[in-house]
C-alpha cells in the first residue's frame, strides 16, 4: 500500500457561540482538510486549523507546505515504512507544524486501516472512552457564569475557564463561577499567556487562600518566559500546565528536566502530529509528568486524532477536546461519538471518519 495522492480542501463550520481568549475572537471553524489516497484506494483524512497567533500557520502556508513540499516528498512511499514516512515528513520542511499534523494524522489513519483496527488500538491503547472539559470563553462575569451553569446542566463535570485579560478581575470571574457551579465541578483556568509571573502568583495564591479549588492553571505567562513559568510553578500549590511553552520534544524535555511546569498540554498542531506527540508522551512518562491533550478550533477529524492518542496513552490523564462540541454542525460521517463530556471511541478501523463532504 503506497501513498498515491495527497489533496487539500477547505471546510467552514459555524461555532455555536464566538470563541474568545486573551489572544483572539473566532466565529467559524475554517480549516484545511487533507485526504490521502493509497494505491489500493483506501483513504486517510487529516485536518489543520490556521492558528496564526499560536503556531504561525495560515491557510495559505498550510496548503503551500502540503502541496509543494510534503506531498511530493511522501508520494510513492510504502505505508509499511511508517517511521520512514514520518522522518521524511519532519525533514522535508522546518516548522509548519499544523500542515505536518494534518498529513501525519491522515497517514496514521491509513496505517491503522491497513491493520484493520481503530487507531487507538494500533497505538497500543485500550480506553474505550475519555472525558473532555468544555471551554468557557472570556466575557463579562455574568455571561461567563451563565455559560458555566449551562455547561454543567449539559453534563460537563469539568470546565475550562478562559481568563488572562484583566489581572485581578479574572479572580472575580473564577470566584463567581465556582460559587455558581458548586464544589464538585472541576475548574481549569487558562490564562493563555495573559499574566506576568508575579501577577500569576498573586492571583493564584489569592484564590488558594480563599479556598477556591482549581484543577490546574494553564500557561499563566508568555510562551517564551521559561523562568517565569518555573517561578510560578515553584510558588503556588495549584498544578501549572504548560501549553504554548511546549511545541517540540526539546521543549518538553526542558520543562520536565527543570520542573518548570507540573503538567504538559499536548496539541497535535504544536507537535506536528501523533509521531512527535508519542515521543513527548515517552519523555513525560519517564519524568512522571502527566499530560493533557488539547485542540485548537478544530472539527471532528483533527480532534478525533487527538482523542485516539488520548485513548492510547496512560500518561494522558486529561482531555480538553471540546472542538466538536463548540461546532454548530458535524459535517462528517463516522468517527468517535461526542456525547457531551464523553468521547466514545470508534471500534471501526483508523480514525473512523468515513465521509468528508468537501471532497464530494
Ligand atoms: Mg491553552
């Protein structure tokens, strides 16, 4: 089974409500979809969102990287040589992690189909379902409280609250949400690089002193501020999760060695796909650093690849894979089932996605 053809297309899916973080506001999932056709006619699917403010990837750069560099490099390669394909994929162009991720997951989809098993089983896993949180966008306090209560009513037991725009005012938001949802709901905070190290310690400590339980605080300081991250991790009790600070395997090694964070957020769009993510899992495992899987504004194809990885790896103990839950519609057929907080893994081969209308 050889890689015969790599095609790209665009998908547009409206979001239920605008997605707002400290960095941006988005209203539609507008991603590049990849289809790889093998010599026996089997197809594999991948997806990449253009998250320019985080990964630097745009729709144009993703398409160009795939059509002009990655496609010609991988064409004709035998799927049995998975390691060789992955080395070529990561060697033929630097950075461009979203483009690589889309092709990587399509290759894994095909590889798992050639084994006749769901991808998570091919990756050595056995979890039949995983639990995701739901993201609550940054808005005024009342709106965030309303959104949080609604999420709990829909069955979500874990909320991820976006903050980081207004320093101490963020504390008010978290306090109000905690009071509204009660003590049993797990609350994750994502500052998206919005605080300085000292601000972060001040806010997190103040919340700890008031007895406001937080599951974790994600990326309190700018991605490049490694010392700041380490300072925050050392000065608060709440677990600190590195997101924008960890793209590569080397970033993960650095964070683990220096204990600069307690947890690592693995996103396929940062790592360049499953192949590199598996290496990060290996490093994290050896240091005993638990991981969370996250997504950008992705629809079911890319999020399902992350779900399969999560279902495969014991070191991944948390999932923030709410992309499909934020979308108004699901244009695909097959794949894992997204049922509120529960993601039930498909038992069909590969990622399980069987129909992608943009390819006709
Ligand atoms: Mg984050």
